[in-house]
C-alpha cells in the first residue's frame, strides 16, 4: 500500500466552510459561558447636573412674551419648586422670584421634571393656568422657561354660568350675533356647553362676524334675569370658524327655562318650529309679541338692531302677519320671569303652514 506524505512546503487541506461555521458557534458559546461567572456591571449613570432659568410675569397680551408696554408686569416674591415628574418629591427647597420675576433652580439631575409655582405665593387675582409646567433638563446646560400668568384661566360658558354674578372669567366661543345686530351693545357667543350675551361697546370696531371664534374676558353681571358679560376685553379672534346650527326648542321651554341664569338654554342660538304669531308687537316697549308652537306661549322680541320701528310697523318691516305660523331663529333671553327669543333679522322668520 502506498502512503501519501506531504512535504514541509505543502499546506494541509482547507477546512470545509460548514465546519468552520459550527466551530465558530462553539467558540462563541464558550465565551458566553465563561462570562456568566463575571460580576454584573454597575448600571449606567449620567454624571453632571443642569439648571433651570425662568421668568414669571402677568401676561396681559397672552402671547408668552414679556412686554411692559402692553401692560405685562413681573411677579416678584413667588415661590417656585421643581418636582420629580408626576410625584410630590422635590429637588431641594423652593426658590423665590426676584423683582423682575426671574428665578434659577440649580443642581438638577438630567430628565424631564415638573416646575411648580406655589399658587399661595402669587398675588390675588393672578392665575397660573398651566401648573406644573414640564421642563427637560440636560447635563451641564440651562433650560429656559417662561411662565405667563393670567388674570383668569379659560373656562367653558357652562362653568362661567355656574360661577354667577360678580366673577371675572375668561371664555371662548363662536359669535352667533355680531355687535349691534340684535341691539346696540349686544353680542352673543356660544361653545359646546352653552351661550351667553355680552353687554359692551368694546367690540363695536373689532369687525366681528357670525362664525368667528373669539377669546374674551370680563365680569359677569345680571340684568332682569339675563346673565351678561360686561367690562369685556377681546383677547383673540379666529375668523370664519363657522356658525353653529340652532338648537330646536319649544316655545314652552323658552318661557319656562330661559329666565334661569345658570340653566342650559339662556344665550343659545335656537329655533322654534311652526310657531303662530298670536299678537302684534304691542307690549314690552312695543317690541314683544306672543308666539306659540302648540306647547305654550313665549315672547318674540324684535329689538332695535333689527328695525328702528316699533309696534305694528315691525310687522310691515319684516313682512309678518298675525295668525301666520313661522319657523323662528333667534337668541334665547329673558326679562324678569318671561322667556324671550331675539331674532337677528327678517331672514330669521320663515313662514310655514299652521297645519299640524
């Protein structure tokens, strides 16, 4: 038998590729097993701290920019603290704002924390509408934050009605009757929770139209069972959002529920269907007439913004006839114990058949 020999200059045959792969997996497994006996590495920790530089002021223009020329004013001697987000655990003691409303909170660990203004330390009549404010702190860097306080935080019209007379409120809603359309100094808005009447001339030159959304603040007042917003300040206008559809009500509902100042229908844009005009406009300053859709009577009041005439002349101006029936759109109001519907123009009357 012949024996094959390799010379010193010959290489042994190459290991097949599949064999090499298996061998590599075995070695990797041995390395992992050897590592199992090693001590577990300590968790990774970020070294260093950051800090917050802030400014607290009364933001009259509500634009988050400090401008004393627009009536903004610094809030001094207020207490500010930083908490672990979502908890009551604080990082150090509260700091105090200086005469310019500025403050610095130092030695904060990196991460997102809650910056809280202690409300008992701010002047009466100042509201911190977002409190706490989330702030992200980075290692060896300052985080800047501006806190624009307000004289009132935004609430719904329903919430404003529940507060009642004498309260200063900030509300937002869609214009349903622009200045002077119903009557001089009358404006109506509504949101998803209700409607309200303004008594003001401050919006006369604002160019407001039905369907605009406005943000306003003012003081709640009452006139003969109607809740009104007075001393109105216009904060923001968003034109052309779209007018809401009128809410269908009965004449009986208007008569019974409209005088309730905290109720759900006063100030709403509403429509009554098939209401008979039972009288001329011969009462209530010669501007009220009785209407009845079969549920019970209420009053329709054609105010001076619709026509300057009174009494029977209103019938001629609007093309109405006593005894005829109408779908009538208007704003729900009250005078004493009477519920009223205020149309905005002749277009708010649509004659319909009186047959049931």
